[in-house]
C-alpha cells in the first residue's frame, strides 16, 4: 500500500492528507513507471545472462534428453556387437566343427563393410560423434547380414547331416538282445555247400525262420526279388553312398521303389538260395565297395554290449552260406 503524505493545516489545526494533482501527479506516475521499467530491464538482463531465455531452457532440456538417448543407443550397439561376436564364435568354433565345415574366411565376414547405403559424409563432418556412430551401426548391420546368411547355410548343412545320419546303417538288422546270434564270418571262408574258399562279403545272423528283419537306416528299396545265390533278397539304397543287402529271406514286407525308415520291417528270416540253415545274410556297401557291417551297430549298442557282441561272435565262425 502506497504511503499517504500528510501536511499540517494551521487553519484547522490538523494534519491533512496531501493528494497530488495535475502536473505533480503526472510526474509522480511517470517516475514510478520509469523506475519500474528500469528495474524490469535490469532483472531481465540478469535473468538472460545467468539463467537464459525460455527457448534456451527448452533447448537445453532437449539436449540433455538427446544425450541420454544417444548414450543408451551406444550401449545397445555395444551389447549388439558383443552378442554378434558370441554368435560368430559359436558359428566358427562350435557349429562348423561339429558339421565338419571350415570357419568363414575373415574377408567374407568383412565383405561389404561400408555398406550399400550411400551418404554424404561432408554433411555431418562437423559432427564426428554422429559420423562415427553411423559408421559403426552400418558396420554392425553388414556383419549381421553376413551372419544371417551363415546361419542359413548352417541350417541347410544340419538338415543334410540329419538326413545322412538317419540314412546311415546304424543298427542290427534283427532283434539280437542276447547278442548271441552274430556269426563273425566276414572275409574268406570255406563255402559250406560248395566246399571251396570264397569271399564272404557280409555277416550272418542265426535266427528262426520268420524272424522279422529290420532296415538299418532310412532309404529306398532298390530291389526286392529272388536270386539263385541270395534267394529272396532286398537291396536298400540309403543315399549318401550307402547301400545294404538282406539275403536268404523267407518273404518280403516291402516292394521296389518304396521309401522306408530305420527300424521298419522289410522281410523275414528264411533259408532260400545257397543257404545251409535259416539265417540272415547282411551286407553293407559304401561307394559301391563292401565294408564290414560290424562297424555299423553303434546306434543300438553301448560300448560294453558291443564288446560282448564281438566276443560272442567269435564263438560262431561256422559259415551258414
């Protein structure tokens, strides 16, 4: 509240308030307004100098937020690089080792760095942090593209390996839980019927007539017919250079051209063809050459069982065909 001035009036013997009028009132108002304006200008100048304008405050706040977001982006890029290098390490030193494949060459992984996306570096040359981050991000993108292609290749390799593993002969062709049916007769032996030395290119499994015979791997029936020497015989083409043959059968459970799975019944033990007694004659061929089937029973035998199979097989050396 403005102070009221008083002046003594001798006529009334009282102090009476003084009210400005006319020119005095105008000068007083102008003085007050002028002083207020000066104070306002001084205060505004101090505020601008030490605090800043409202626009500057908004820009500073936005700048702080952008710096925080940029820092988060840098951290995410660093984490992405770390994760990518873990994938690359597993790719080269785990997955490709398991799949018998060589690691990718460094020049393949670095191929295309610089990217297909063109930009004018001069436009952001005054912002080295932005330029460096953009270059790193583009580098990361290109390396990720290479790694995605590499994992697609690994996927195709795995699918091929799975098919190969499923096709490879890997079990015994008959139920031999007691491990006492195998005759170790692979190689030269005296033929029990012709009494001459001949090569025996398979292994014999003694079993009763009608015992089921199982395919030892996935494949396709190449032939199922009667042979003078093999009797009823089934040829299975497993692909991946493998073939198996099952001879002296009493009957067939499949026909030529049929796709089969490992463990599927393809025929029954018999005594047909040049055979001395009911048994299964089993052969394995790789790239057209006979190999000893004894090396292909690991899928359904432990090491201890495999050793017992070999030991018991030594007690059965009499040829059956």
